[in-house]
C-alpha cells in the first residue's frame, strides 16, 4: 500500500471521530441554551450523527460508488479494496467517538 493511502485512511478515521465528538458536544450546547437536558441530547445527537460521520469521512457517497463501479466493470479490485478499508476506518472512528461519548455521559447509547 502506498503512503498516501495510509495517510488518507488515518485522516478518514479522525474526520469521523471529530464529526461525532464535535457535533454531539456542540449540538448539546443548543439543548442547554433551551433549558433541556444536554446529556440526553448528546446521546440522541450521537445516534443520528453516526452514519453522517462515516459519509463525511469518506468524502460523500458518490466517490465510494464510483470506486466500486470501477472495481466491478474495469477490473480494478485494488480501488474497491481501498474503498472498503476507508469505510472500515471511518466506522472505527465513529465507533471510538461513540464509546468516548458513552464514557462521558455515563449512559449506554443504543
């Protein structure tokens, strides 16, 4: 694997991580400002941001679909494998952030 791909994979992980942590905490400020329970809102926001963090980290769905199409029709399986690894890295970042949010709010997110 080339060095640029590994760099992109690490960035993908931390983008998903940052979207989850930042979005949940900043979103809960709005709940606090309106007089609602911010920790409950962190949980709800984290649940709804999970898939969007992955999509944001891989750069949108069009690139992923394009790489899968190239892998299937043009026989470029390496691009397909790279895209799958990127999606797994993004899922790992989002899941790590979810775990940290659970630790912060001391409640299980389902």
